[in-house]
C-alpha cells in the first residue's frame, strides 16, 4: 500500500506536457495526448452474423486497408493510441468527424456521449490495480456505435473485453442475434463490472488501514489515507459522469439502441448507481480515518504518559526518603543504627511495592 512519489511527479509532468502540446493547433488536429502505454498499435477485427463468425488480426495498416467486411456486424478494436495515421485511416473508412478522432487521441477525457447523427461516440475509463504497489491506475476507452458496427479504442491491452470475445467466438447467449447495439451494451457492461472489483479492493484496503490505525497508528498511515482519498476521487470523477452517459443512452432514440436492448442498459444504470453508493460509503470511511488516526495517536500518547507518570510516582517516595536521609543534620533517627541503611531501603521497597500493587489492580500498569 506504499505510494511512489517519483511516479506521481512523473505522471503530473507528463500530463502538463501533453496538454501543452495541443496549444496553438487547429481543432481536429490528430496528436496523441497522454502516456504511451504500448509499443505498437494493434488492430483486430471481428465480424459476425447470427450463424457466421470471422476474426482477423492486422499486422500493418495496409493490410487493414485492403480488407473488405462481408458479415452484417463488425467490431474493430485498436490497442494503442499513439499512431495518428492509424486513427486517420479508421476515420476515413468509417467517415468519423475530426473532433471524434481528436477526442480519442486525447486520453484525459471525462466520460461522455456525443451524438453525431450516424453514430454515437462514447468515452469511459477502465481502472486497474497495480499488483506491486496496489495503486490504482486508469485507461481511457472510446466506443463508437454505428448502425452495424462498433469501434473500440484502448490505450493498451487489458483483457477486460476477452469475455465478450469468447461469447462471440462460441456463440454464447444472444450476442450474435441482437446486433451492434447489444455488443456496445456488452462492452459497457464489462467496463462497469470492473468498477466493483476496484471498489472491493479499496474497501478491503480501507478496512485493513482502519484496523491498523486502531491497534497501532503509524506516521505512514496518513500517507496511505491520502492515497486512498486520491484514488476514490479519481473513481468518482469517472463513475458519476458514466452514470449520466448510461442514463442518456437509455433515453436515446431507436436509431442506435433497439427496444430489445434498452432493458440491459437500464440494468447497467442500476449497476452504476450501486457502484456510486459503494464509492460514497468508502469515501465516508476514508474521510473519518483522519479523526480515527488523531484519536488513536492521542490515546497512545495518553497511555505512554500515564505509564511514565505511574513509574515516576512509584519511585517518588524513594526519592523523598533518600532526600530526607541525605540532609546534613547531626542528630537524625536511624543514622546511628548499623541497620539504618537497610531499614531505609526496606521502606523504599515497601512503598514502591504497595503503589505498584495499587496501580496494577486499577489496570494502570499494562
């Protein structure tokens, strides 16, 4: 659960640089804004009908240009958004607006949906947990839904759409029968389902951190609290707009989503509402952790101060007795006795033992 300061600084610097690279360019200019997350763009194509299916992987842009689709529904997926020439060719082939291509290449978009008449442009975000440091990162996912095609653009391979691909390959469920709108629903459903995994991860880490704070608060706990706050804030910035996106899709006309698909969209909307409720619950817990930390730290300090006070009180009578017998008087009780020294030590031990027993019974000594 540790965070990396250099990694955060590098990410902020890269974001500033990417935003600055766009200044002064004409609207619709194809320039990649964001972190490059894969070495080379990869293009895959799935086309299908209710009884037929075909899958293709293109190793070059020229190979994709030469291919002619023959089945009713087409799904084109692109991994890697740093090659503007690939985007330009896809935009030419599917007659996409230049602003759509610009938004796809700008990976700092917030979730949204735009209606361009012949197709819908949808932006969402994937979230992943880094297995090494448990930090949560996000990738932009862009979807374009047309009458008989779906285009998806990802920053890097994530494997989150693999279940959809498997259903297409093996003709499971009704994905081949219901067309491109149901395919778009399936991709959105895969994106939303991932949020619950991320929220579960945050919930587990929050509970572990809360238990650690109550048992033995450490100075590093505050850093972990702030890390969780940043992650939940990033999730909130994605889930809330995505809920409005899904809500807009449920109310869209029948050009894109048929009546058979609308109940599934409403189900995704319910999932986003549930995800938001879980997120807000986690945010409330994280917000209260600072009070928990301060209370636990204050209680720990009180325990230590009480222990030191008890020890001081136990040895205070011994100090008093030794101070009395250390005074320079010619005549004092016990000074002339051969056993006077041992009597004084006995008095000190008796008082210290008595006080120790009293404090132990009151549970002041632990």
